[in-house]
C-alpha cells in the first residue's frame, strides 16, 4: 500500500464502561470505494464519527492523509445518517447544498457565480436540480439522501465518508448513488461507506473493513469477503462483547496516548 489515506492506531471508544469499538488498528488505501460492514451495534458509525472528530476516542488516535484531522478537514466531505438530520428545519434544497460551499468560503461570505455553478452542477449530478426551491421537509427519503450527497459533492473534497447512504432509499436512488460513487472514484476520489447489505458488497466495494466491536478484517474485497471472515464478523457478536466486558472487569482500562 502507498501512504494510507486513513489510519487508526489502538482506537477505542467507550460509552460509559461499554465498548463501542475496541483496540482497532487499520490502514486504508486512497482512490478506492471502501465499505465498513458488521452487525448492528458493532461500531461502524462510531468509527466514522471518531475519524471525523465528532466523537473523541477513549484511547488511540486516527490520522488522515498522515496528518491531524484539523489540518486536512477541507479535503473531507461527511454524509451523516439521514435520521440524524432535523428535516423540519426550514431550508430549501438549494440552501442545504450551498452549505457545502460555505465550508470552502466561510460562513458569512457571499457565494460567487462559481459557487452557484458548482451548486447547480452538484444538484444535476443527483438529478435534483428541478427541486432546488423545494423545502427539504417535502422530499422523500431517497430525495433527501440525494440532497446530502449533492452537498458533499459541492464541497469538492477528495475523501468522502458516508454513513449508511443507501438506508431507506428506493432502488433507483441506490443505483444512481453507486454509479455516481464509481464515477467519483474514477476521478481519484476516495469513498468510505458504512453499509449493511452483504448481497451488494462485492459489486459495490474494492476494499472492506469488517467490524464486530473489534476489527475482524481489513483488506481487498477478494481477500476478506470469505465464509470464515463473515462468520467471525456476524456470528460472534455476543461472544465478542462478553469477552471485552470481561477484560474491562479484570483490569484497569489502559489509557494510551500518541
């Protein structure tokens, strides 16, 4: 692997005394479509939020582009889970996508004609330009997901972190999103996606991170998408949590620093 785009070292996140992710180490390659998969409650979304600095780690650290997050944040676009958004907030589709440009320009600076062209182009890419004046509360779930993808595209980052972008969307939207992601990969972008559907993993992803609180496997899809690895990932959830909880009981929790 060339220099990794993201790496994690001894990464642990506790909620109270319960581990969300436990002692995770990995390196991820750039210019790939990478899936993060595992059973419910296995730490997938927590991992993404920790990389983004939304949740602080209990131990360990991550690096992006071999640097601290704040030094490269302008290169990163983050798409949260749709249910985390207040869809009753009074904003139009255009307003939401324009937020992707404030990330570059600054919150109180007037958008330029170039910015407006980028917003239009981003909406066009997700087939939503005709909805630009619509209130976001009036959109379907699939349309809402397209809007947040358009906002991420408008940021013009190189690294995209997406938390369940296919959840609750219709088939047409899912097919449109995956086609767009593959086009973005061909342009040199890196896409890291929390995903739950094993049936589509092999056709969607080049590389896979499999989580079950601990890291089970990380590598090229051909190497890690095996019966044994999937059994280890999805078959041992309760056993894994039990073992980690026992470790916490048996010793003081070690604090690790960089």
